[in-house]
């Protein structure tokens, strides 16, 4: 079966429908997802609005950028320590 890619807006819409009394099994069938996927979405996106998801995505990208910068800095520090530890 081909893997579908749902947008965050679609995910939030499915979760809101479940909050308003929709049966989870029927929602999963109508949207072509498994119950496991639904519960994974609910644990990640539960209680969020679409704007919150956009902010979360922005913060995740910023966090990844900062992690890369930190890793680069640590590599530079290790290289400098290696150079300075050698006796000339």
C-alpha cells in the first residue's frame, strides 16, 4: 500500500473531529489511516491549532540549526586542542 502524506492542517482537522464526538475507528477508515497513526498524531499534535503547528515546525528547524552550529564549534575546539597539544 502506498504511504500517504498528510499535512498538519489535515491532521489537526482529524483530531478536532475526534474531539467533537467522532468515532475514532470511523475517522481512521474515512481518512485512510490506522488507529496507531491516529494515536501517534494525538500524542504529538493533541490540543494544538494550525498556527501552533507552524510555530513548532519553525522552532524545530531553528533547534536543528543550532545543533549543527554547536557540533561544528565542538569539532573546531577539538582540532585546536589537538594542534596545541603537540610539542614543536
